[in-house]
C-alpha cells in the first residue's frame, strides 16, 4: 500500500522539483518542436495541393508569389536534397 | 512513403501506453519509493537521471546500427533513423545532465565539477551536438549521409567511455548504481538500494527507454513527411 504523499515535508524538495521541471521543459520542448514542424509541413501540403489543382500554367504564375525552392525545406525538417529526375 | 494503418495504430497505442507509464512512474517516484534518509527528495532525481541515460544509450546505439546499415545498403531510411535517434538522444542526455546537476547541488555542494564521469558525459554530449552541426554543413546529400553514418558509429566510443569511466578511474566521486568500481575516494552521494528503490528504478528505466523510442518513431515519420513535401515541390517545379 503506497504511503501518503509526505514529500513536501522532506528536505531538498526544491531541487527535486527543479530537476523534474527542467526535464519536463526539455522533453516537452522536443515534443512541441516535432508537433510544430509537423504543422508547418501540413501547411506546405495544403499549399502544394492548391498549386497542383490550379494546373501548370496557373501554378507557374502563382509560384512567382510563393516559390517552392528545390533546396528549401520547411524550417527544421528535412535536410535531404531531392534528386533531379 | 505511405504507412500501413496497422503500423499507425501500433504507434498510437504505444504513444498512449508511454503516457500512462510516465504517469505511473511519477506516482511510484512520489508515493511508492520512500525518500532516502540523508539525501531526502534529491535522491528521487536518480530515477529520471538513470532512465533518460538508458534512453539516450539505446538511441545512440540505434544510430550505430543505422550507420552500419546505411553503409551496407545505402538506403535513405537508415539515415533517417540515425538522424532521429541522435536528435532525440541528445535531448535525453541533456535531461540526464541537468537532473544530475540539480542532484549535485545539495549533495556535492556544486552544480558541476570536472569529475571524470561528468567530463566524459560533457564530451559525449558535445560530440553528438557536433554531429547535427557538421551534418547541416555538408551540401552534397550522398556525402552528408555517408559522413553521418561514419560519425554516428565513431561517436559511440564517447558513450562507451562514459559508461566505463566510473569503473576504471579510481578518482571519481560519482556514485555507481550497480557493478564493480575502483573508486578510492569518497563516493559522495552513494546510498543503499532498498527493494522499493530498485523496483521504481527499473520501472522508470523501462518507461523512459520506451518514451525515447516512441518520440524517435514520431521524429522519423516527420522526416519522411518532409521528404515527401520536398519531392512534391520539385515535381511541381518540373511541371511548370
């Protein structure tokens, strides 16, 4: 049977909270960064779908306003250069 | 690359399982494992300290496997595994370092000291941080992947040094949780492992290893998706 939580009365609780707090920030930050990059990719995909639906001619004119560059990935994601067909 | 719905279902289930395990682990740490008499609640940092170290150890080991597989097959998915493992492993080892520093302040009376173990773990962390920076600096994709594979394999030597240093250097003050040590100095901060401490420790290690693997899995998926978007951009440009 677990004992009642008496941790706050024990010494060095502040250091324990500091350590676990920093751990939560770091791991939470990593998860948030993955989620944020995923959201950016979804935005890119939505834009690409629009451009693909507009067709080559219109896409060309649209791409002047929002040009997707071959070597330019969404921030913090793929560093792989695409191979030229 | 499209994923099967079965694989996605497994990832979703394991994600929820790891969230549940983290909550259970926190309850065990707070309510089940008794505070150590001398170290008080600072000792409870030991669970995440060791758990995240094992997590990063597994991930850096996975980067070695990925590097070998890439050099053998030249398949890009192994490069993705290596990159994701090192990125997540770097954060987990940073958690190991900061939780150790938070423990050291009340027990050693300092946040940091250049003890052999602490020095090797700092070298290990910087070695893997350099992996990401150097990798980003190489433009040619094939060269970058080849470099990353070789670097990922060689960098693991810093992990091995970190693991064995407290067993071969007699002048370290870092406690050894299990196994032999040659330490001749006072190991400040050592404590007796009661059954509850051992059970909580093993549970925490299992939890954080699983969490590290699941986050890496999500990171690999992100990388794959980024490649797809990149390829679509190229295709669109080619068609215009």
